C-alpha cells in the first residue's frame, strides 16, 4: 500500500475524484530521526493503508500544507487522535472544530521535528502553500506548486491539465498566475526554496521528479521572478 521513495520517505497514491475526472494524488509519509511519523497531505486511507503507516512507527504529526489540501485531515485525526495537527493559516473555517497549529512561514516546526524545513510560498493567499525539505534524503515535498502528470484515466482531466499548462511535463498550473497577488514576495519565497539542496521533488499530483529535479523546478517556476535573492540561508 505504500511505495518507498527515498530513505525514510514513502508515498501513498490513489486517484482523487474531481468534477472533471480523476486526478492522480499522493500523500507523503516521512519518518523523523526519532522514529515518529509525519503524514503530509493525507488522502482517504483504508485500513490496509493505515496499518502500513502504523508499521513504520507512531504517527506524531498530520500536515495540511495548503488551503487546498485539507479534505481528509479530519478523518486522519480520527485514525490517529494523538498526532499533532499542523495546517496552513486560513484553514480555520474549512477545519472548523479541529484545533491545529499554524504552519510557520519558514524554518522548522517542533511538532514535525528538525527533519523537515518549511517555507511558505508567499504572495498567493488563496493557496497559502507550504513546501518542505527533507534534508537527509535531499527531497523537496510540494503539493500544487508543481505538477508532473503524464497519465490519467479520464479525458476530462487530460483536457483540464492541458488547458492549465500542466500536462505531461514538470510544470505549474496557470491558475497560479491568476491567483498571484504579490509576485515579488512569491519570487523571494521561490528563491529560498530553490536555494535548498535537493535532487528529488515529490509532487502531490503526478510522477516523482527524479533526475535534474532542481533544473526542472527552476524552469517551471522561472516566470515568477528570475534573479530574486534568497532571504534564508541554504539548508
């Protein structure tokens, strides 16, 4: 039920039903240095998937990394009620009744440990996506910042991704251009992310980006702002 991606990094993958068809989707599961498990962007887990996660270690944290990746967080907390919940600020209404710790704009969060660096992509408040670096495996973990979808099982989804410029390539959907409110702030955020040391990108939708991963990410995000100076030290 889980697929190994890198050392202490796994994926749980299934298609997410949307109005235009089925979108390949991924939960990323990370084992911290202390053995605790972090679930990033949970999907709907069946018993077999939950048992596979439990076999890796105790679930310590559940993460809703953006305002768009929250649908199955409450169900995950019911399976793992002792886990801390971290979520993008602004999810208070969508996660009403669920107490959570807001993700920081940068740095690390004690609830997920020093294993995962965090950076908010600023300037796009409707999305409020936080990206993560698992430094030990040099893995960048994103949700909608980048897509890498090459196969789908519905024609409507293929058309939807093609119209958004995110079909069969490592790309960013054009909706980011529509929702962008502060391009300079976004450019600074992306410069910080690209200054991280990674050679793999785990996306929430599509194939894991292996091989020239940083170059492919740079090309996909270049429109936001070339030459912006990172604000944070590289990890």
